[in-house]
C-alpha cells in the first residue's frame, strides 16, 4: 500500500472516530453536568485530572515503542522487536504496581489538598481508587496500543474505538437516567477504557506475530528506549503542566465548583483541537521511516502539507468559537454558564496557533530531534503553573486561563516555527508563507460573515447556530475552492490542484530551490 493511500486511510478513520467521540462528548457533557450538579461534576473532572498525572510514570517509553516498532517492522528484525516489546511490558507491569501504591497513599490525603464538600468526600475517595486501579491495569495494555501505532494501523485502532465510545455514552445515559450518580459515571468510564485497551491488544496480536516473555527482557534495549524516551518524558511532563494543571490550581486555590465554569470553556477549546492532535499522530512513524532512509525531501513536503492541513481546519474552528462562543455555551449547558466564554476567548487563539503546528512536533519526535522541544515545553509548563497561581486569587478562573495563554503563545509564535525550520533547513519566511498565508486569508471572510449574522440575527439555540455556521462554512468552502483552482489552469485535474493547495508540488512556487517541496 502506498504512503498516500495509507495516510488517507488512517486520517479518514481517525476523523470518523473523533467525530463520534466529539459528538458523544459534546452532547453528553451537559447531560452529566445537569444530572450530577456543579460540585459532583467538578470532582469528576478533578479526580480524572489527578489520575491523569500517573501518565508521567511512563518515562517516555510509549514514544520509544512507537519509534522502534516502526523501525524494526520496516527492517523485519523480529528478534529486536521481541526484546524491545518484552522489556516494555515488564517495565509497565512494575509501573502498574507503583500506581496502585500511590493511589492507596493518595486516598488518605485528598481532603488535605483540595476543597471537597463533606457529603462527597467518601465518593471522591472511592472514585480516586477506581481511577487509579484502572490506570494501573491500562499501563501494560498500552504496549499493544503503541504497537498498532508503530505499525501505522491507525484505522484499525480508531474504528474499534467508535463502538467503545458509543457504548460508553449509552451506558452513562442509562445509568444517570436510572438514578445513578458520580460513582456510576466513574465506573463506566474506567471499565470502558479497559475494554478499549483489551480490543487493541487483540488487534496487535492479529496484526503482528508477537512473542513476549520475561526471558526476553534486555537491559541494553531498555537503555536505548530510555535514551530516546527521556526527552519524550519531559514533553509528557510539560503536557500535564500546560493543559492539566489548571483544574488542580483552581481546586486548590478557589473551590471545586469553580472547576466546572473553567472546564466548560476549556472543553470547547479542547474539542476544537483534539481532532488535529490525534490526526498528527500518523506523522511520527512516517517521519521515522523517512529519516531512516534520509529522505528529507519527503519530510519537508510532509511538514508543509501537514501543517497547512491542520491550519485549514483549526483556524476556522477558532473563528467560529470566538464569534459564536456565547450562544454556543448557552445552547450547550445553559445561560448560567455563559461567563465561561471568557476562558474560551483567552485560550482559543494561542491553542489554535500551537495545534496548527502539530505536524512539526510529531516530525521532531519521529526523527529523534525533540530535545530542545522538550526543554522549551517544560519551561512553558512551569511558567504556566507559576503564572496561574499568581493570577488565580485576583482574577479567578480567567487569571488561570491567562497564565496558560501567555507562555503557550510564546512557544507557538517564537520558538516552534524557527526550530523546525532550522532542523529541516527551510527558510522561515517561505515556510510561514506557504503554510499559513492561505488558511489565515480564508478566515477573514468567514469571520466577517459570522459577525454580521450574529449582530443582525442573534441566536440562542442549536438550530440558529447551525444555520449561521452553515452560512459561514459555505463562504469558507467557496473561498477555498477559488484558491484550489487558482493554483493551476481551469482544466487541471482537481486532485493535483488539491495536493498543491495542501502543500505538495512546491517546486513551481519556490523556483526549484534545494529545500523546496
């Protein structure tokens, strides 16, 4: 199968899975919120934010699994692959035991660290135990999910998750409708997460003849994985500090109920960027293969095409949320939570700038040049936490959002574009022009149309919002089509024109210079 077909297949499956996941999450969140109430919903968010920090114990090994599976599968070195996977599995079993120990200790200290209502303390503690146990079991199972990613079987994994997502959503609706509460939601979430890992494990054994045993544990393989994974581990720490520390800061300095108002705006931002970050996963094993064969022309082509595709999706989504964010929140969870728009407005632009460069970060990981990225993201995460704690008492949840937005903007604007261009030897100005000029230009008429419609015809329901988004989308698509057919004569094959708009065949635009794609 060609790389283009494989990439298209993986991206299509990923987007379908994410559409289902985002749709279920979007409509399920307000249902859970209104059934549980502000306090219980906030504690649900807080507990799963806390248990999410257990991912730091990964030490970057998962990223190593993806890289070395891609490498050894391409070279058909089954002996080395067996050593690396057996070593990874043994390591993750040990980490699972550590997670169980930390969860048992944390059970006793939750009320000392966070403002938890007395009537919900016992439930929160049990939910914390349940979440920790689920993550302890998922650690060794995640080896097989990484195997599928390294083999570029994204379509298998994503399509399987569609069924799991739909079943999870249905079970939560049934449980809450029958009088279930926070524990029911937590138990269903943990159980379905484990089920998804079991399905991926079965698929991994179907995709590749894995032979795993403790006797294949290899210290040298472990050192290699740590050598590559150490900087991926720093990135993992940074991700937790950048995007999962806000709920913890709010819970510690304000109240658990305030987490709800922050999470509503933050979740809309997350929904708008989640698809792009997941789609970009396919570029890690692909770039690893290109780097192994020293095919830097394909790497540069993939960089521009991937980032431009990301920008063409995330920029208009950011415009829609900025213009229609207030009526969207009102229709989604109710007028009481419209104040959450301020969090959305602060976070959406810097997050869109960073996510539009998702291909850059994945390529850096794939080619093993992510050391500087790790240090910068870790610095950003530290600054995020410090600024958030400084601003939260005076400005509340908006201060926390500002504390996240400032360092994120600096990384997205001043570091990442320059760094990736230096690594792949691409002129910065040409990279920015070819990658982002078109997506930014297409957003201007979209923003104008949506702003005019909202001013003349204010809406407060899904029906009105859908109509306005459809009008804006029609303008955006029309502008895109004009750009699509402007790059070549009218009689050109439409697929060739599309690939040029998305970043391919750049020699014609760059005069055939040595770096051009």
